[in-house]
C-alpha cells in the first residue's frame, strides 16, 4: 500500500492551506451547528426541562479545555494534537497512552455517524427496500472518499455543508418565532422558565445531564490535529478552538431556548425523545419542516463523521511519524494529495466494521457514544495537565490564567470521566491495557525513547527527520 506513497522521514509533509475562517468552519461542522438537536429530548428529560442551562454549563466547562488546547497548539503546532502535547511536554509514555485512548474518540465518532446516518436515511424512506447494512457501506465509502481527495477539497465540502445547515436553522427560527407571535407564552415568567423553573429545578437532575450537554461540544479538539495544515497555527488554532466553542454554545442555547418556548404550550411528552427537536419543528412548520430538520440532522452527521474521519487520520499520522505505531504504514503522506491515505483508508474500514458490530446490539449506538466520551475526556485531561506544566510549572508564562483554566478544565473532565457507565469504563480500561502492552513491546518496556519528528515553522512544510527527546524536541 505504500508503494506509491512516501514515508514521512523521507518525503513530503502536510500542506499549509487552511485560513482561520476555514478552520472555524471545519470545527463548527465537526461539532455540528445542529449539535443540540439530537440530544434535545434526552437532555430535556434528564434535566427536567433545563436544557438551556445545561448547554451554558457545558460551554463554560469546555472553554477551559479549549484554552488549554489553544495554548498547547501555540507551543507545539503538530498534527498529533493531544498525543503530541503530552508526549513532548510530560513524557512519551503517557503521551502514547493519551494518543491510544483518543483513538476511541476519533474512530468511534465516524462509527456512530455511519450508524445514525444509515438509520436516518432508512427512516426518511430514501430508496425503500434497501437494508440499513447497505447504507453502512455507502456512508463508510462516502466518508473515506471525501477525505482522500485532499484538505482543500475537504474545506470546500465543509463550507457547503455549513451554508446548508445555516439555511435550515434560519427556517426553523422563522417558523418558531412566527408561532410564538401567534401563540405567545402565558406570561413573562414563562420566558425565563427554560433557564430556571422553580417547580422542577433540581441540582441532582442538572448534574445527571451535564455529561450529555458536553456532547454538544465534543469534536472541537480536532481543530488542533490540523495544526500543520494551517497558516500561522500559533495564532489561528487558539482563536479557532475558542471561537468554535463560543459560537457553538451561543447558537445551541438559542436553538434549545426557542424549542422549549414552543413546547411550553402543548406541555406534553415528546413522541420520541431521540427525535424530539424534529417534532418541535413539525409543530411550528408542519410535516415539511419535520422532514427538512430530519434531513439537516442527516447532513450534519455526514459532516461530523467526515470531519472526525479526517481528524483520526491526522492523529494516526502524528503517532506513526514518531514511530509510536509502525511508521512505514501510518507515517506516510500521499505525494499527490498530501494526505495520509493509509490512515484514511484504515479508519474507513474500521468505521464500516464497527457499524456492523455495534448495530448487532440495539444499545450499540449508546455504547459507541460513551466510548467516544471515554477517549475524549481522557485526552482532555492530558492536554490540561500539559498546559499547566508547560506554562505555569516550568515558568514559561506564570500568569494566573495559565493556572486556573488548566486546573478547572482537568477537574471538570475528571468528574465527567469517572461518571461514565461502568461498562464504558471497563471496555475503555481494557483498551488502555492493550495499548500499554503494545507500547511496552515496541519500546522494550518503555526503555527505548520514541523518535519525535521535528515540528517545522508556521508557514513551511516541517522537516521530517526523526529526532529523540534528548536531541532537542522542545
């Protein structure tokens, strides 16, 4: 498979073509501007209707980690993201383990997107009679094919998806506001009820929905995996990461706030918690808007799956270039498209197989989503610790913000991580154990150092000759 490609140690690196707007669009598409819509019904049920409050709490929580990601991208503008930060700042062993755990995050996202997209396509009645398993194959091939074309093509696709989702969101707001004007809430107090309803408010209920709210923002970290394909990454990755969290939080809050005001009137249970937001759209815009919103969620999931697929390829490239996993396969870049094609193909195959495996159990989608959180939160904790050590402990910039943000980010992620379901923790720990055994075998029980690839300048393709930590990786 590597015959027409070039190993990172001897050939071309990634290509710097992305601007700040392109990076922000990539992040928004990956997180999804419609992110709270699929979660709306479940969050509404868990938090006794306080969905807006959950979204805002999640935004504040993730902003701390977003700052740590941005600061570390400034220090290490590398395609490896969390893996690269922890490896270079703390030690190669925990860095390797961080990268290994985040494979759950980066790979499980396209897996669950393949499942959701396939089932949504069947529900919409597209090509009746075609089994859902056939759609598994179709969407896995779609994600793979789109990401094999090159980063510029992916950026153009993201822009098209962002424009389409924007139109759908505007249609929903128009229909919902028209409905609220015609049938306004009973009193002024109703306008504040989505934030705080004294009749149903409970800290216990709010806490139980906190992890669900964080899912609205999962994916923003993939921005840092493109650091070697961004102009001026030391500035733009930080700005894009924080702005994506802010934009997502504000837009998500407006979406669920409007939906809650609309649903105050019927004050009844949703016909389906999983598709509750589409039922709200149907209430204000009829069957047509119901279908449009469901279709928009399908398109958003395609964008999210494609973006996560791209991020997974970059994570594996970063680890392969350092030979933490076999460099001859994972550390190669296609000389024509300048993308790590082997990794893109592998992630596509895993997404397809994973969809079949998880779909065997009706709870498989939920398990996949929780495994995604296991890897993501583990990586987030590593990035927060790295930022704390790099800037505050080692004294590179001992301003108070470099102490408060990483500490709070770590504690919040730790709380959410240990609150995951026991089966998720069990499977995740088994995966980490497998990673430790494999890493021990490749490094003679961690006695041999990982060869870090040199990170280049902001605007040029980085030199790719491998170096050891002792020879100046910092």
